[in-house]
């Protein structure tokens, strides 16, 4: 079993984690559980919405530039009220539990210190520390947010689990992937943030709430146990000039599977060691292609997975056929970025976290960098959902004053200017549309990042589960078998049986 886990983390290193260290091996959640199976606290339904509009294809003709240094550094001054003053926020339908929230109107968070456990280091850690320092210096209550950095994410998770088991003090805020949140909810330590979101003094106005992208779920009627810390988006990286030179019967990035297959095979040239696409055998790629074909692998009502669906079969059959025809090739490590930069691959795989690395490779291998862009994966039918990934921040139960102090930091953190400042770390994608007004310089410098931002309304998160690593490992194994030319339907049927056990 230990070998299997080590293998799985090698796979996750390939797909990238978003945080500084890789996702940990989960040791305290041996079974697959969803938020709907937690009965000790209110239930949050994991949402994988179906987007009914056709996702736009956004291309850029300008050459991206290195944007590791953020260009938008504006901050907002925290206050007791939201910056928007149009109309008061609606009152939540349920009266907040006084034992959890206290009487919000009577609380005084003055001078409170709230601890925030996270795993961001390097440039991300520096920017987060600066944001926290700005809040500490400028908030009118004298609140102090005390960040605590954990070198490895699994150490952070174990620390929370140990605190739960031994009754030790926990932080007010903690970085957590959705599957960890499910475990924390089961332990009755995660606070539903809706009473704060909708509070007329401390919350957001309806206009503010409507400004959040749908994936943040801030307008949900069900309990909201986490807000997105950052997100990355699975994309198609496109060599614009090469694509235009192929004399295809469509303009721009392919929008349908048929167009994609035609372009991929038109670009393939074995004599020149060129292929149209490299397939990254990760769980993110696997789910992203199924979503692009209109598939939804998890049914909340029945709490079952269905991978052997017509949509998944179509997606996997397309990729398998492209490999068989010599039009595509399996990706090896991160060499797909170099192959794209050498113009050996027309389309590259990856997510927004790879924008900088693609840009660096293109500039390193070309005296005159070529024009490239990003686009959504080609979709079947008239609907498309684009796969997001990334951790959330959980507000943990402590005392009402500390919880309110922690919330006031979150209210600051999710202001548009601060979201823009944070989003430029590793090409993170913000939670609010209004961040765009603070990202104009970044969009100009990096059109590919602007294109990714334009796709955020179509982004969806995968279902939140404990035991998720077992499911993800099974998906990676199945994907690899399909790419090695095993029967698509047989592999997907076996995957259904495995994950539903």
C-alpha cells in the first residue's frame, strides 16, 4: 500500500499542486464520504453545475511576457461594511446558532488575534504575508492575523487531525482541499460562513455576492464551508501561427472534437518528430476531457460515480484513436512544455499554473518567440464545463469574537483589489469578476492569462470527497490503461466498480 501511495504522489508531482508542496497522503479518511453523508452538521451539496452556454474560444496574437512580478498591487482598506453601498444584504433564511456565532451585532473583535495555517512559500508566501500585514496595519479593530507556514501540506493536515483527536487548539483559518474540508465538517469544526456573508454590517451586498464567479458558490442556499483560496484551470495551449498555416476549414482554436482531431492529425509529421497534441496522464486531464464532452462523473443524489458514460467513452475514444493514428503522443514529465516551445507539438496540455513555464520555454528556445494562446478543451454539443482545481480556506470553530475577526480578514481578502493582487501569484485565478479592473496591466502583458480569466464563468470544481486519493489514483490508473490501448468501455466499467466499492 505504501508503494502505491508513493507512486500516486509521483503522479501528483507531474500534475502540479498549486501550493508550494504536493498534496499529502491522507491517513485519517479511509472511506469515500461526501458532504451529503455527514449528518452531525448541516449538509453542503458538492456542486458540479452544467453550463448551458457555449464556452468562448479566446485566442491571443500577442506574445506573452514573463509576469512573475505582479503588476497590480492595489489594496483595499478593510472596514466594517462592504465597499458597495447599493442595497443591504439579505438576511439568511436560518437564524445563526448563537452557540457558534454569538450575537454578531453585539460582538467586539477589537484586539483579537486569529491564527491562519497555510502552505504557501516562495513568491506566493511573500505576497500572502504582505496582504496579511496590510490588513493587520489598516483594519479599524486592531485585529491581528497571525500566519503560520507549514513546510509540507501533509504536516498541516496531520496537525489539524491531531488537534481534533487530542482536543488541542486549532487555528481560526486553515488552507484545506475540499476533501479535507469534508473530514473537518464531519468533526463539527468548520463554520458555515453564510451568516457572515449576508450580515448587513460585516458581509457583502447582493451586488458584491453576484460579482463572485459561480464556482465560489457564495449564493448557494446550502451551507458554505469553504471559500476558494486559489484556482487553476485546465486548458489547451495553442501555437497560433502553426495552426493558421494548416489551411483548416475553421479559424482559431478548435471548438469541437472533430475540429480538434483534424488539426491534431494535420500537424503530425513523424519524419520531423512532430505531433499535434501530447496527452498528460493525470486525474485533472482525465476529468477535464470528460467534462468537455458534457460528462458528469458523480451523481449527488445516488452518491455514485459513473465513468462508463457515453460522454466519457467518447472523450477517451478520441484520445485513444489519436494515439493509435500517430497524431498524438503521451506526455513525459514536463517535457511537453519544451516540445511545445520547440514547435514539435501544435497543442500543449496543462493548466493556468503552467502559463509562466510555457512562456519561459517559448522565450528560451526561440530568438523570436512565436505567438501562442490558450483555449478551452474542445467540447461536444452546446454545453461545456471547464475543470478547476485548488484549495479552499476554512473558518474553524473557536469563539465568536475570534471567528468574526477571522471573517473580517476574509472579507478583506475577497475584495476585488486584493483578489487581483493575489491572483497574479503563479497565474492564480481570482474569485471575483471585478478583479479584472485591477488586472489590466497583467492582461496586457500576458494575453494568455487574460484568455484564461475570460473562461472562469464556465469553471466547475470536482466533487468534494474524503477518500478522494483512492478515487484519484484509480482514475490515473484507468487513464493510463486507456492510453495504452486497452478497451475504453471495459476500463471505464472496471473504474466504476472500483470507485463505488
